[in-house]
C-alpha cells in the first residue's frame, strides 16, 4: 500500500475517533495516539473538527497546540515552546523529527548534513544517515541520495505536509501562474505546429515543382537522344552507301590513268 492510501485510511480512522470523543480528556487521548502513530503524517482533517477546536477554551488547550505543532511545526519549534506543551513520548519525538525532514525537503532540494544535524539534534554523520535511511526513506516519506563526499542529502521526492494557515492562497496563486504560463506555452506550441505544417506544405509544393522539372528534363533528354541516335544512324547509312561506290569509281579511274600512261 502506498503512503497516500495509508494516510487516507489512517486519517479516516482518527477523524472518526476524534468525532466520537465525548469529552476533552478522551479527545486529548485521541490526539496523543494520532501524533504517535508511526504511519500518520497529516493532521489537518483532525485539527479542523469542531470539537477539537473547542479544546481552545478548556484546560486541555495544550493538546490542541500540540496537534497544531505536528500539523505545521518542526522539532526546533517544540524545543522553543516545550514549557507550554505536553511532554512528548519517544514515538512523538521521532515523528516530529521526521516531519522536520519533510519540511526541509519541501523547501530545499539539497540538504547539507550540518544543517540536518543541527535541526535534528544529531551528533554525527553515521547517526544522521541511519535516521534518513531507516526512519525517512524506508518509511516512504522521502526519497533521495546520500552524498558522503559532499556531505549532503539530495532530495528526489518528499511527501506533502499539511498546509499552514494562509498558505492556501499562496498555493492557489502559484498554481494560477503555472496555469497561465502553461496556456501561453500551449499557444506558442500550436503556432509552431502551424508554422511547421505551412513549411511542410511549401516543401511538398517545392518538391513537386522540382519533380515536374526533372520529368520535363528527362523528356527533353529522351527526345534529344532519339534525334542524336537517328542522326548517327543516318550518317552511318550515308557513309556506308557512299563508301561502297567510291572505291569502285576510284579503281576505275586508276585503271584509266594507268592505260593512258601506257599509251603515252
């Protein structure tokens, strides 16, 4: 099962549990379970539930803040506000560090090891690479290449996180700009296709004209060839006929000249 399908099933499960929670303590327990689950990385659907938002006015507000942290925050945000949030379990700490990698991978395509070690409170490269491989890539939330020579993680894929408040408008604007650019590019491509079609038609017409001229030249050469052949044949015929008479006349003349010489 891919990560998108598993997320959808888990979200439905915890949304039903949170919706069915009858009081703040039960709802707080659902939030802890959801933020601890090793395969759940999206929380906006749970956060949007009316009874979850009602925790704002109760003594369990810190669990609502914790859910917001997992929806939009990173590990350093927790460290800065740890005194105003519930203490995290080891599973929640792991989850928040995974979400930190996701946030960085959404923003940058190359993540330096030094930056990652600082953000994740990791002390050495071996520990960092083990975390990236075992807890991030094997979990399916990111894909990439570990470059030990350059000491960086090259991001090839990162699963999306929940949209932050106010981020939807920016995303819509980005998509609108992309759509406008795509439409302009499509018009440009269509114009180039028309130009190519026109050039193809001109090329076909030019080729046809050349072929017609070639045919005319061939016909002309054929006619000239026959005329030349006829002329040669006629010349040979005349030469042969004249040649047959000339030697006889010459022989007779020679005999006459010989007879005259003898008489004289």
